C-alpha cells in the first residue's frame, strides 16, 4: 500500500513539474510574405504559463542589428534568461517578445527607395497581423511596444514615427538614426545603381529623416508622437553617439517627452544585455494602468 502511495506521489510530482513549464523560445518560425515573395523567419519568446492558460499578453517587437538576424537576441542577447529574471523579480510583466529577421535578401527594416523591396510594408501588413492571429496577443496600441539595437534601433525610431498610433512605447538602443543631411544622403545613394528619380530620393529622405518628420508633422501626428513613451540609450563610447545626441536635442526642442540615457559602454552586446532589463521594465509600465 505504501509502495502504491509512493508511486502515486511520484506521478503527481512529475505531472506538477510538467504543468509548471517555464518560458519557451522558438528560434525559427516562419510567416509567408506575399509582399516580399518569400517565407520570412522570426524568433519568439513565450512567457511562463503561456501554454497553461487562455490569457492574452502584451507584445514587444525586438529588432536585431546589422550583421545579425532573428536569432541575435536569442543567441547573444540572452533574451530568455533576461526576460525570465525580469518577470520573476516583478520588474516586468509577462509579455510575448517577437524577433523578426531583417537580414535575408535585402538587409534592413525599410522599404527601398525604388519600391522593389518593401520590408516595412511586410512588417505592418503581414508580420503583425500574423503574430496577432497565431498567438494570444493583445492587439490594442497600449499593449504593443518596439525596441531594437543599432540598425534595429533605427527601425524602432522610424516605425514609431511612421506609425505613432501603433505603439505605446519605443526604446531604441545605440540607434542608427538615419541621415541628417540631404546632399550627403543623395551622394551616397547614387553611388549604387538605382532607378529612383530625384523626387523619389527627396521624398525618401524626408520619410527617413527624424528632423523632417518631427518638424513637418501635423498637429494630430505630433500629438501621437508625444503620446509614445520614448526610452533612448547610447553608450558614451558608441560611434553612433552623435545621431543619438542630435535626436535628444531635437525632441527636447520639439517638447516631445522622452528618457535619454548616456552610459559607460560602446557598440557591444555587453551594453545591450545590460539595457534589456531596463527596456522590459520601461515597456511594462506602458502596458500597466495607473
């Protein structure tokens, strides 16, 4: 009888362990893109308890930098360990984290100037709807945030500026802030073959110039941009420090609320791993009602 009781207790413990499954990271999942005419990869973090409830979660889109892909934040950024710790310690709420690939085919998060490769259209028209259809994600703006490093920091900035009604928070890290001078941009662009006209080039520059977007924003759009919670961080030894400083000054002059942090460090994974817990805490506050 005692032996049967022991076996039953062992089985119960085993079931409890299975049911108490921790977080999960799926490193390579795909979404079919008609816009890009290919399957696109992404990684995804699902918090502890996702499979044991019908709860819907807020979502953070976390963008990689140039030279990485959708696995960068998993392999080098230790996203699972950092997110688990932040959530367990109560510094961040449970959330889904989506890490898309912007390195296959043409590198980058934007549509190209001649319209032959439209990644930004894919992101908003195909990736986000796919995530919201496939996973239990809250689809309201207040439960959606975006962050990224370097090239992904640039994607973070311009996605939030282009679609300010889509994100509650934006947290660019060591961001590539785009072009600040039109003639320099035009000269560099024309060093590579392009069928774009001068008008297309000018329009493209204005669409990817923080200064142009902010200064030319309608009253309604500027209000939406001001409604985003901004967290901007860059190391004092980072080669992209100037663009981040200029963005901070521009936002201050335009009375756009934001948090701006300059810390010891360079353009390194050490810096970004140290910042990720703060990003998770920051965006969590956007998901919380006070």
